[in-house]
């Protein structure tokens, strides 16, 4: 992806930690490829929403 005039690079990352053993296993479970695809789709929707918001401010 190009960078420079007219381009903005945005990287979204969700990360969580906990001292709770149950939560740790929950985070590990949702990091599995089968379940992480849903998280990736959620991040993609957030990124698309952010892009539309930023592009709307340019006008």
C-alpha cells in the first residue's frame, strides 16, 4: 500500500490479558484460527468505518 501524499496508514490491533485463569483460556480459545476469523472480520469492519469517517472529513 502506498504512503505519502493522500495516503494514511492505519493498523488496528486488539489485545487482552488477564490475571484470571478462566479469562486467559478464553483469550487463547478465541485466538484459534477458526474463531480468529470472526475477530479479523470485526477489525475489518472497524477499519472500514474509520476510513469512511476520515474520508467524510476531507470533503
